[in-house]
C-alpha cells in the first residue's frame, strides 16, 4: 500500500527533477547564446535553424512530432509547441488538419543548405587548418549559419567538391538533397569473424569521438569482430585488437568489407553486390550518391548491351544505366546467388 507520505515525496522528487532539467537547459542555452553573440550571430535565429535541422532529420526518419523534436534538442516537453510555432512562423513547417507536421519545400531546402555548409566547414577545418576530428563539429556549427550562398559555392570549389565530410557523412551538392545512408551501426553486427568498413562516425559527442579516433576507428578503416561479451566488442584493427563498449559501437556506422572489393563493371549479368566504396572526383561521387550508389546499398546487374557498354543496374528500386568507366569507379563486394 502506498501511503500519502510516499506519494508526497514522489511528487517532490518529480518536481525537483523537472526543475533540474529546466535549469540545465537554461544554462546550456545561455552558454550557447554567449558563444554565438561573440561571433556576431543572432542566437535566436541560430536556435531556430538548429530546430529546423533536427526536424529535417526526424522527418527523414519518418517521425516528425513536437515531443520528439523537443527531446532531440534537449528541451523540456513543455517547450515543444513553442519550437513548432517558431518553425511554422518562419515558413519552414506546416500543420495539417489533424495537427500532423511536415516540412515545407522551403524548410527542406534551408535544412539541406545548413547541413551542406556544416559538413563543408568540417572538411575545411580538417584539411586546411589541421583541426582534429573531435573538435570540428562545434567550430563548424558556429560558421554554418552566416555563410552566404556565394561563399558556400567558393568553399565547395576550393575543397574540390567533396562528397563526404571528415566523419563520413554525405555532403549534398548545391540545391541537391542529402542521400540516405545504407550502412548499419556496428552494434547491430555481432557475428564473430565478420569484416566491416567504417563509413561514418556520429560527431556530436566530442569526448567519445576522440576515444574512437585514438583507437584507430575512423571512416575508411576496415575491422574484424574478434570477440564479444555482454558489454564489450573486441575488434581487430590494423593487426591490433582493441576493446569497444557496446554503447560506443552504436556511434559507428559500417558496411560489410570483402577481402578484395572489385569494380562493379566486372560483374556479369544476374550478379548481386553491395557498394563498398566510390572512387573518382568529387562531383562524380556526388552524382553516384544521388543515383543511389551509397556505401552499403545492394546492386543487381540487370543486363548488358551487346558490346557490354552500357550496363543496366537496379539500385534502391531504380533502374540505372552506367557506362563501363563509370561503373568501374564503384567498388563492390559480390553477394552469393539466391
């Protein structure tokens, strides 16, 4: 039986927890506002655009709702409606008759532009300023909100139109969209002896990212699952065995890594494979990503022309014809026949 005194203390604890959460949020918000004001940025606009990016991510995952948006931003649930009202007033989000939410085309375009700017700045900071992987996310966040389209175009050109940021996330082209990744987290792949290639790392938690890099776990690195228990993976990386907590493995996205990837153009009609790597210059890589040839995606060879050029492929539910020289820039691992 639950006494009145127990109910009282439970209510007090709930109120104190809510108050602590709110005060923590306020402290983070004041700190972030101070950071952006030092750079001459409008903190309120920055917060609105951050909310827009979070809404874009949720909608892409099929789960855009007010409470989920507040949670992803680290805000109390009570502030959810206020965030949505701001996005609606900005012309980025619309409500339907049932109260459901959807991003308008203007909202999607601005969200992708912010993502593009952020990842280009990350690439710039690593390549041109020698910044470490775990430090560039916060620095790029300070710069992404005030770059003009002309400056963004020059930054993209100066970097050679890269298709990936330093953490392995896709960089959308100008006016384009963000390709959807096909990799899975390392925590979802547990079979002993399995080989994987790291395609991306979550970038938000700088201390964890620094630990992953210190262990040699970076995009493009191949690894093998050498052992596991209830809390730790043991991974073989560059002939060394390193431990990785299962919780940390959720922040590492991988695709299967064959011992020797082969060019897609070498496969015969009727073959199936998964994409491992894209080669070639940046604009070509972006075009292949837009078509659907993202690392981890399954590809089927449908038919070849009489002279074996071009070849028709099926990728992500779409039939695509590629010239042999284009297909050979896509390295794949062949899948066994059904």
